[in-house]
C-alpha cells in the first residue's frame, strides 16, 4: 500500500499539542463528565463545524446515556464578530426545557459568540447548563465565561488542527500546530 503525504505538514512550524496529548485529555474530561452526568441523560450541544472532532471523541469516551444536537452560527463580518453579533443559521432540533445541557465547544477566545449562545440556551429554561471546552485562549477573553470542564490553555498564537481551521483547511490534523506566518496568506 502506498503511503500518502499530508499536504498540510509543510505549513506547520511547531506542534503545540500532540494527538496523544489531546486524546489523553479528552478521555480524562470524558471520565469527569460521565461521573457528573451518569444519571441525568444530558443533551450534548455543539456548534458546527470546529467542535465536530472533539465532540465525537469526547462522546465516544462517555459510557452514559446522552443525546446530541448541534447549532450553527454565522458572524456577519469581522467588525461584527468583535462586538459579538451572531446569526443563528441552524437551531436545535429538540427542546432543552427541563433538560441537563452539556454545551461542548472546541475553543473559546473572546467569549462574545459563546456568551450570546449560552444566554440564548438559558432562555429556553434547561434544568442545568455546563460548559466543556477543549481549547481555552484566556488572554483574548472579553467576557468571563464559567467553564466547568476545561482541556488546554492555548497560547495567543495562530494554531490549527483537531477542528481548528484556517480558511476551512487543517481541521483534520490529529494534533494542534502553529501555522507558519507565510502559510496564513498562501493557503
């Protein structure tokens, strides 16, 4: 069998978190969450697209009864994004009223979009809502967001992989790496 060469490798200057480190952290988070939710049948909600990889691995490692749903958002423009303006382009398919909600996010940076989404979900009167985040960028935060389950703190650098993208590319890297400066323009 011929081995394929990953075309993205040449664009990565440094691996920040290896695939093994990520999987170890995901399993550890899954154990903690499973203990907290073992008898609650939570609905696990993620925001497409970046959360897909983390959420799939996390939920497969959770040996409890649960349900899954997704939201999708679209920021209007870079300036609107700075102010937290968000347009919901895919809403939940099920009601969360009276349900225990685990909101799963791949990365939090400013917190503006996430704050909007959490307010929106709280207005639907869930029994509880907690947040699980794999990658946290606390230096970029504008709004304090309470995170119950946290993976890694990310440096304030442009990283890709394991769901994090640049122009919709690099999401499928099994690790998180720093994108070379010249690749940000070339890809």
